[in-house]
């Protein structure tokens, strides 16, 4: 119950900004630029970065306004605060992926001969690639919000983005055609396990940092 209340607090406080300044402009740029003119990997990277921007916005806003001190003064545990931030990230990821699938679907009607089509975005490789990218970048970034000041968070943001982009492109080879990619079931299982491990390790690291932090 405490975790649900913390998640609802963040959603009520920031949903307008996230929708109006991140998701809606992201949809507009996708329809005007990325879908008609860019390779599908560019669209997926842009959409995944928009999702991560929404995830990180909650953290930067709370840090800038020093709201974490106020949150810790509420009748909630630090464990609940950490878990609520990760569950909120999962919710944003789910909503964001649904939005960029819907955007690609709408794009097919607007641009019948666009470079990126819904059939490409609907491929299982694309979904796994997006989930892998968001998992890695979030797993690197989120522990920093419980231990770093805002300048450190900015550097951590950049490190997380560079690391996730490099690792994702090295593993998924988006420049190759779908049928040319070695994407067998055992590799999928390994990637899913890697995402789960990264997420679990990130949660434990965040808990460790936050429990020791003196507010």
C-alpha cells in the first residue's frame, strides 16, 4: 500500500509535464521525421530514449526540489521509496512502448511508403532490443539517484546512455536485416536473464546506497 501511494504521488505530480513535453513531442517527431525517413533502429532508439527521459525526469525533479527529504519524513520506509521508483519505471516503460507501437501503426496510414513500417516495429527482435536498452540504461542510472547529487546524476545519465547504446548495438546488430540476425531461443533466454539480473542488482545497489545515506 505504501508503494502504491508513492507511485500515485509521483504520477499525480508530474504526469502532465511528462505527457506534454516528452511523449507528445516524441510522437510528433516520430511521425514527421523518424518513421518516414529513418531506419527502424533510429525510431526504436529515439522511442526508447524518450521513455528513459520520462523515467529520469521524476528523479531529476525530486532531486532539484529536495523532495526526497520530505518523502523520507513521511510514514514510509526507505525500501518502499526505492521499490516505488523502480515500479514506476516499469509502468512508464510499458506505457511508452505501447505508445510507440501505436505511433508506428498510425504512421503506416499516413506514410504508405515510409522507411520504417509497423511490420518492422512489430518484430520480436525490436521489442526485445527496446526492453534490453531500457533495462540496461535504467539499471545504471537509477542507483545514482539515491547516492549522487544533481551534477553527479547528469554525468551518470550520460554514462548510462553511452553504455546502453553501445551494448545494445553490439548485441542486436540493428544494421542487419531481421533474417540475417542470429536470434535463437537460447540467446533470447540469456538476454532475458541478463535483464532480470541487471534490474535485481540495480535494486539491491540502490537499497544499499539509500539505507546508508544521511538525509
